[in-house]
């Protein structure tokens, strides 16, 4: 696990380019504190920061092929690299390291872009061909590893984190204000754009080619459901269990000690159980002094059941607020998910003892873990009512005082793509004119995600929501905080549920074995129940809870946030009276505005780090 940077040179001044590329790499030293190295020629400059996991002595990057005509920088882990390496040796390729990085390079020589479909792992990489003067790069199918690029005025920069671009004089730093409404609705940007103008995210399952100033990108992989209704629940439980065992073995390969994150939920517990079969793996858990938000007791109990050491930390409110500005800096873009800060402390705790951890991200999206996936079951009969009647009932309900079923009737007016929960996740689109200081034209949030519903038009509504989450929420939120918070602490995080073999299984399971009236992750829980205590495999999903809702009502933190809301920067973007009222109403208990408050506050912390301080 590492980080890389690079750019196409504007001038052929090797000494200047060496200084610039090193400065860019130093910006992301947290991704690889063990080693740095560089490649600079008359055309491109490449830099690398290394966190040593495999081939500790010989794995330095950039790596070149036998004749030095191609060079690669790579971030990630390829779990089947050894078998591909043997194939390439048989075909005559000569290796000078034992790394998965070199396997990608020689694999590209042998198979071209088709090597991408052979890789099992998480990755982002760039290969420079000195003979053809072409750059080729790619990102893994889930988007576990980040890849950003800057295209503007003939300049092309790329890297693992946006902040590295700040050290390159070719980079023109500009705030992408047009995307602020999207951020407020989604809590992230739901497209390939970022909060920096002309900086983009390479899509998961995509590659790019850059030649003679021309950039082209294309998807090499898109998830496709192939539902198999002929198998019973026992078949899927057994297949999940068998495939997951293989995935944890693959994800456990390392030349350093591997640990695990552990909450009280089924996903991380399943990971720990499989890893503990082979090693007395260290586990790490965080919680809070406020017991109703803490899962520590259950995590400790499960660790005792598995006979594995468990290291814990209780996060205080003071610690939480003190790291918030730094967390937003590490994120690159503002991300107001409150669990990100808890994840930062969890990664910090683990990094004191190990270099690699396994975690349970991705299980919910692949196997149906979120409670709102059950919503189509609730709406199934109602959606048979004629659209006109549903419109009338929804319009009437919207104008009435609160009553049981009001939200159901209002949402029942819309098809699944318009009532998709992620679209107005923080602010409703209709609120934007109240919260923003000026009018910024914006699209209805559902218009961004509709394309994903269209791509699986023939599937049921549960499947449609899962697919949309895999293409948006998982990539833009879950995996962003997982990567940034782990790498901020120089820790490699691996996600065995997000494995191509696990995905093959998930894409075949009927929705009735993912979600039913009683529970979520039906088949996955059944598979886990073969291995775990019943109380763990059936544990209701709670998410990564925080006491932030309560903390914002305490005077010291209320005042801390209010000071930011009253600032000149807040006045540039937001209606200060409106956001302060959100804060006041939350403190008084007349409204629950935690997400809205934290979204604005996180943005202001981020903006201060990148456009005021930096």
C-alpha cells in the first residue's frame, strides 16, 4: 500500500522536475513513510511513497521492465499475482523483484489492457511507455484505491491524492463552487468531478490513455446481475461461506503482521473468525464513554469467544472535535460522514501495532445490508395504485401536519429512482435556496443516479438500489473514508468482501435471499451462522454510531461550531442566519439537524484547510 504522483513535464529541466515531483510525493508521505523514489525523463515525472508490505527489501518503485522502456507506479495489492507471475515467467519475462507491481508491468507487456480482467485485488497504477510516448493507467473494479487527475490548459497531473497537486506550479487551484449544491444533497460529489475545478476521479473499473495531449478513458468492467432463481437458500449460504474463506486467505497474504478491525456486527466478526483460524490475529475496536453509542462490550466479548487479543479505545468529545480539521484535510474533499472520525481513531489505534488490517466494508452493498433496501417490500402493494391517485394522496399529505404515514404517502408518489434515499441524504434539493448564500444552478439529485437505475432496468427495486449504491455511495463515501483514514495513519486496509470472486456470487443471489420482511443480508447471515454465535450473525445493523448528535448540544461544541457559522467564509457560501438557526434548533431539541450542521461545518473546515491556510 502506497501512494504515487506524476505529471507530464511542461519543460525539459530535469533538476526542476525532480524537485517538483519530490515535493508532490512529500505531500502524501503518510501513504508511504518507509521509502520514496522517482523517475524523471524529458517527457514525464513519476514519484512514489512506499509502505512496505510485500518484498520488503526489493519492492521499491518506480519499477522498469527489462530494457527500461516501460516504467510503472502502483498503489494497492494484487492477491493472485503469484500465479500470474508464474505464467509470465513461462512466457519468457524476467523479474528482478518479487512484487505484484512488476507482475502488472510484465502483464501489460504480455496482454495489453486485457491484464486488467485478470487482476484480483485493489489497485490504481500508471505505466509510462518511453517508446510510444503514451501513459496508460487504471483503477480496480470497486474503486477501493483512489486515482485523481488534473486536466487544464494542456497540463496533465495525476496521483493518489489531490493534495499532492498543490506542490506543482502547473496546478491552478480553484474551488468548484458549481458542485456545492450536489455536496449538500449527497455529502459527496456524485460524478467524476471534484470540489477542485479541472480535477477528476477516474471511475472504478476504468482505464485511461494519454498521448500527445489527448486524454481518453473507458470502462473495462461494469457489474452485471445474472440472478439465479433455481437454487435454494442453503446453496447460497454454502457458496458464500466457501468463497469468503478463499477471499480471506488471499487478503491475508503479506510479509508483515495482519490485524482486523472489529465491531459487534456480523461483517467484521466474520472476517475476524476466518483470520483467527490461521493466526492469533490482533483485533482493534473503538467506542465512546456514552454507552448507548458504544459497541465495545460486544466486540470485546466476541474477541474473547475467538480467543484473539482485542485492543480498544474510548473516544472523547474533545478528541473528536480536535481532529476534525485534520480529518477533512486528509479527505481531499469535504466528507461529513461522522463515522469517518471514529475510523481515524480506529486506524490510529491499529497502526501502533500492525501495518495491515482487514475490515468488513462492502458487505452491505453486495449482500443487502441496509434497512432501506426493505422499502420496496413496504411499497410493493401501494405502487399498484394508479399514479394519479398516489399523486393526489401525496400532495394532500405534504400540506398536512405530521401524522403516522405522512412520509409514506409523500414518497409513494415517486418511482424508486426518485425516492432513492441517497439523493436527498443530507439536504433536500428544495432547501438549497434557503441554506446557500446565493443562487447556484443545480439539478435534482435523482437525475444523477437515474442512469444507474436505467442500467439495471429489468431488475427488481431492491437490486436497483443496491446497484446504485455500488456505483455511488460505496465509491464516493464508504471507500473514501476507509482509504483516507487508514492511509492517514500509514495503515493498509483490505476489504475481503470487495473481492471479484465474492462479487460473482453476490450478482447471482435472488433479492429474497438478500432482504426480506424480517432481516437484511439473509444469505450472508446464514453463511456466517455456520461459523459464528447466533447473537453475532443475527445482530441488527447499527452503523458506526457516534454521540455527535448529543455533543452538538453541549455549550463548548455548540459555540465552536457557531463561531465557524458566523465566519466570513461561512458568509461567502451560506445563509448564516439559516445555518445558525439549524444549530440553535438542534441545541434546543426542537429539531434533529445533526447531519445538516455537520455537513456545513465539515465543508468550512475543509475550505479553511485548502483555501485559507494552504
